[in-house]
């Protein structure tokens, strides 16, 4: 449990970082084309105990499927944690952060600037999972949001 607590502290520190200038532009993309197999906000019950709601969406993907950056951003954390496995956190500026969990391979380094659509890693099954998929999460001002809603909203901004 010490490991999980330490990992949680590292991630929670990201939500306290000062907002940087916007580096994103235009609409946000889906990181992979896979079907949604885990929806945002749904709860689960494990051993008759309610668990916290799902904080992102799970997208079905075969092991090794390329994952794209959803918009321009800076890699602020690369990690291999107990629950999330190999993970990437991108800061898009203006307090927008995207997260990609359970990766087989990571193709960027902390501090890298990435472009929208750039391959940043590959779908895998690392961490606590039952099979290969991409868990994709987004936060704005530290609040969890459904990443699919940001795609729809960002398309409206372009109109």
C-alpha cells in the first residue's frame, strides 16, 4: 500500500501545478479509434464494496495499437504505476491535462513537446487490467471530465 500511496501523491501533485499558456489548438482527437468498452463516471462493486467512479473512458485496442496525442502538449509525467501501468500525462496548457494508461510501450520522454496526432505509445495491458485497452482520461482545472465530451466541445469552438 505504501507504493500506491506514493504513486497517488505524485499524480495528485500534477493537479497543483500552475496553469501554463495554451499549447493546444483546434479540436481534440481520439487517441485510438477503438470502441468504448468502459464509460466515464460508471461505478463498480468489488467484493460487495462500492468503488470510486471510472475517471476516464476505456477504448478497446489490440496490444501494440499506436496511440496518438489528442492535441499539442508537453509530456509532464512518464510512470509505471501499480494500477495504471505504463502511463503518459500531457499538459496542453490552460490547465488541460490528458492521461493515457496501461501502455505496452512509451515513445516519448518527460519534457518532450508533442504534436496533435503524434504517436506517443502503444496500447498494452500493464497495471491492474484484465486485457489490452487504453484508459484515456482528461482533467480541466483539476476536475475529471469525460474526454469524449471535450472532443465534441472543441469541434464547436472551431465553428
